C-alpha cells in the first residue's frame, strides 16, 4: 500500500474510532504501570511518607500545569501536536524511570516533577476532544460501531484497564522470575503509549458550535438519548462581550428539530456573533474564569475536588494496605481486584445516558460521597474480614464494585458538566480547570493520606476518610438536595450578577405589593402589578405580571 493510499484510508476512519483506540491502548499501559508504582517505590527503599510525597507530585504539578497546557492548546490551536508530543514523552519518561533513574527518594522526586510538568493534561485533552466529537456525531445522528456517547467511548479504557491488562500484569508480577518482574511494567508501558500516540493524530478538536453555528450545545454526545447529562438547567455559560454582563442563562427545552437528541438550547446569539465572541479581545483565561467562578459552578467543582482526594487515597494506599502482613494479599489478588473495579464501571459507562437522565448532578455528588464512605469502611475492616471469611484477602472484591459509582459516575458527570458550561472553542481550557482541581484534590489526598498511614496505619486511614466522606455526604444532601427542593440549594444560584438582579426583582415586587394593597391588606386587581414566583422559588423565574392591562414583563 502506498503512502498516499494509507493517508487516504486514515482520513476515512471516523475520529471517534481513534478515540476508542486511544482509550483502550492508553489504559492498557496505565493498568500495567500506575497501580503498581507504589509497590516499586517501596521496593526501591522509599518510606510510605516518601511514597505519598512522590505520588502527590503528579497532582500538585497538574494543578498548575493542566490548566496552563489547556490554555496553550486553545490559544495555539495545536491540540493534536501537543497531544502527540505529551503521549510520547509520557511513555519514554516512565520507561527511563525504571531503567536509568537512580532509585533514591531525591532522584525519583525531582525526576517525577519534571516528567509530570511535561506530560500534564494528556487525559484532559482526550476527554475534551471526545466530548466534542460525541456531540457532533450525535447531532448528525451517526450510528457508529461501539457507540457515539462519551460513556460508550470511555468504557473501552475501563475494559482494557480492569478486564485485561490490570489482572494480566498482576499475574505477571506474581509468577514471573524476579528479574523479569522488576522490569515488566517499564517495558510494556512505552510500547502501549507509542501505539496510543499514533491515534492522537486522528482526534478532531474542532469546536462543535463553530462548525454547526447555533446547533445543539447541550449534552447530545454525553447524554446520548437526550438526557440532562446530570446537569440541571439553568446552565450558566459565557455569552456577552460586555464585562459587566458576561454571563447569561440558557434554558434547555425539548425541540424535535435537534437531530438525534430531542434537545436544543434556545439560541441567544447568531452563529456569526458566537464565532466573533470566541475570538474577541477578551483572553481565553478571562472567559474561562467568567464561567468557572460562578457560585453554582464553583461549588460543583469543589465537590469534584473532594472526590478526587478520596480517589487518590484509594489509588495510592490500597495495595500497600493489602500487602500488609495483617491481610497478606498477593499481587494476583490485587490485579483481579482491579478487574472487579471495572465490572460496574463498564455497566455505568454503557448505560450513562439513561442513568444521567434520571440522576441529577446534586444527587450524583451525594451518592458518590456515601459510596466512598462504604467502600473505605470496608477497606478499614479488611484484616478482620480476611480472617473471618474463608475467602481471605479476596474478600476485598465486592467492595471494588462500588468503583463504578465512586469513579465512573464521578468522571462521567464531571466531563458532561464541563462540556455544558464551556465557552465556544474553549473546552480544553475549562477541562483543564476540572483536571487541575482534581489534581489539587489528589495532591491533598496523597500527602495527608501518607501522614495518616504512617501514624495510624491503613485501618486508621481508610476508617477516617470513610467517616469524613459520610459527614460530607450528609452536608451535601442538606445543601444540594434538601434545600434545593425549596429553592435554597446551591443549584439555584447563578452568577453574582443574576443574584443581584433576582434580589432587586424581589424587592421591587414586595414594594409593588405593599404600595398597591388596600386597607384590608389584600392586593388590588385594578391595573396594578403583583409578583408571581415559580413553584420552586427560583429568583430568575419571578415575573411581574400586569393584571389589569394584560401586559406581562419578565
């Protein structure tokens, strides 16, 4: 086959097939390396506190580097080139860690710092592009093999991680001779990442709304069948060029004209205006900040940060705890445990659309926190459970099924949330903020978890973090769901400017009522104004209705 024919064939492959391949091959490499690195660090002589410090480097660096690289990608438009370069660097970098870097804490710490600074934002670039490609495919009503929603694309990584290569590497580390086992992850990792790098060139980073004007800017590719992607309306997004009027609220409503989804956002600006807005004098950073800093969005990002801290504790210290003499799990058991995490994760990603159609962002946050509490309490009891049951250390497997909620639902709702609030052409930037805050949570979990593990052991660590998640779940329920039913929850809050407008409307309504009332305190119906609030007391739904003249002003 000639070079020309190969290139022509490559252009005929749908971009989402490149995404499926990227997730499958990349997570094959991650499964062979990431879960087992703490065990290698311990073998190299690092203490558990030092292991926590090294593992905290990646999220600490990513907290700054991920949003920065997202900004660079959007500013330069060189998304594919950056994506390719980062993937290659990541594969070669971790290969060198196993073969060439001296195995001392200082050397490993400094090396990981520079490596992660270079490789940050790989996952956020993949998720940003995949979400956009899914929305585009859904708007065209394309029926692709393997699905066209984010969950259906992302589950290829879950299958690769948990069903195939995670358990396979666990078996290899258990049964291979020590010489081969000590180098196996550092050999296969760059091979998988090299194959992954080739697929990055097929990703399509073209902003969806630039190609389709005022088309569906909802969650078509993320919700699949027209679900709400776990994000409640109204949606706060960037809209106006005016500095004092930078935010607007677009209400998602059913529209049969939106192909493949049944949802369409009400157009508030023309396609030309939207494109001009994406390239106006305001910088990428200021537009991104205008979206992520609204109270609703900031509160949601904060909840995601807390979940990332819990996930970091589990990812970093679970295998170290399972290897403790009080439990005595083999590395084969650890590999199979990885497989069990993906059983529920695959189910969730496959049914993502239906789940998010019925479960809101608020309910998802509460559910994730409570499931983290149950999962981590189970880990704290592992020494007792492993002796009480004939399964021994393998008793950990049922708890791994909660991973579908604690990670799968968390990541699915998080990426859908980013896609929904991101300004036109700046999905990578907002996804970078999401990744950066998750990195900060992971850093906090790794550092604090290491200190607690060193002082109180694995039982104290997982028992304590379980209690913390339970308490946070109760707080989240009260603030996001219980109060939300009466309009007092965080999800009812829009931008700061909208809050002031809502307050002003309510004040004006009250004055109108008092000024137009008769002597008995009843409101007048002769040409006056009175306030009509929506059932859930949303301040943006307050209307000033002219009863006598038949004129309504919203």
